[in-house]
C-alpha cells in the first residue's frame, strides 16, 4: 500500500480539515496515512471518525512552522518540525509522498535540504495547468522562485517541456516566455536574458506571449518567474469564485438549485485549473505536494489522489530521464548551459 506523510499542523484550517481530509482520502483511495504533528490534538480529531479499517498512524512532534518564518532559520532551529519530519519519512522510504499546506518556503527548503534536486536543477519549481479553458497549456513557475534568474527560467522551460511531453503526451511542446509584449526586445532585464538562452537552447521556443495570449493555446508551456506565476494563479482562483458567484445570483430565479450548482461548478473548473488547490514541486527527488494554505478536507482528499497517481506513474523517474535527454540536446545547442 502506498503511504503518504501529511503535515497535520500546516494550513489555515489545521488540524481539523487536514485530518478530516486524510481520513476521507485514506478511505476513498486505499492509501496509508502518516499524520505528523501534536499527537494529542491529532487523536482528538481522529476520535470523530471510524478509522478501525484504515491504515492511519501518527508521528508526534511539538514543532511546526508558521507563516513568515524564515525557512533557513526553521531548518536550523526546528529540525523536528512537522514539515521536516514528513520529508524525512520520504527520504527514509517510510512514505512515498508528502503533503503540506504549511509555509511554501519551509516546505521547499526542507525538500531541497533532505531530498535534493535532480538533473542540474538548482531549485525546485511549481507548475501545471492554469485554467480549464487551456487544458494543454501549463505555467512554470507558480510561486517557488519569487526572484528568478535567467538560467533558472531555462530550467523551468526544460522541465516544463519534459512534463508536457512525457506526462501530458504533447509531442514537441511549444515553449513561450511571458512578457509585456510579443516582440523579442520586450520585458525586464531577466526576461530579456532568458529569451537569449531559450532561443538557442534546442527547445521548441516560439518567443514571447503577452498575458492576453496565455490561454489562447499558442503555447503549451508558458515560462515566468514565481512572482508573476503566483499572481496569475491566485487571480485565476479568485476569478473562478467571483464569476460563479455572480452567475448564481443572476440565474437564481431562473434555474433549479441542481442546475445552477452544475453550471456554477463547470464554470469554476473552466476558469481555474482542475488542480485541487495544490502544486507539485518538480525537480525534487521525491513526490512533494504543496497544498493551498486554505485547503479544505475535500481538497486534501483530492490531493491525496493526485499524490497517489504521481507515485503510481513513477513521475520522478519519468521526469529525470526526460530531463537528462533534454540536457543532452542542450549541450548541442549554440549556447552552452552550465548547470
């Protein structure tokens, strides 16, 4: 049975929604769960459910990370934090994946420090579909690297290209750079530097795309720094809620509640991605899932399903192999890349 370590103390609604989602996920997806956090609090939450037939265990720790806490200090001062212990379980082979709704910086730092990166990737990245309107378009990075260098954005492009081809089945995916204009000379300094690397990197690079073309289908992989990507992600999430809420009010007296709920749900999924409030961290030697800080129990259950699928498809090995091939192609490009 696949086992997933879950940070029970991370997130705005921890531990209540995290534990509830873990119980639901274990039952629905036939998964073993290790809940990491304060044992007495977790037990109190688990007592509300019948878990007699479920493989749910607790690993106790008094330490956990909070928002705005320095990741580097947390690594030094909280070596037994719930996030750190979850990642260590993956390293030790006692868990196949980790899920945390805790601070992104802390999870990324722990993943890099304990599991390490692969294929010359200096830092992990988050990404995936941005909107259901463009299911064949993915965005990298969605928030791991707020200040990105041009060489890192080349990493994003290579890993994104491998993901699109190997995971999504898109042959020779088109790569584009998010910018304020489609012309080659548009953008800030880092964007211009990244453009120069991308156009000679042996990828199917089609140039810049503006914000109004991200969902047009022109590109399969859109590259940007984590600052921009996270803003786009959060905007998409809020837009889906705003539009569906407006629609519900507008049609409240014209449709039945069931019809309205179905249409509203479809609209939400079209505007935002199908991702259940979660971003996988790519470039890490392990399956690490960063859940949204506001994740609810149903979302945690869906994320467990996503993590299970990543384990079953051996996603890390697939990306490693694909990235190695991409590096070999890059070495033949006019501009050499020094990892």
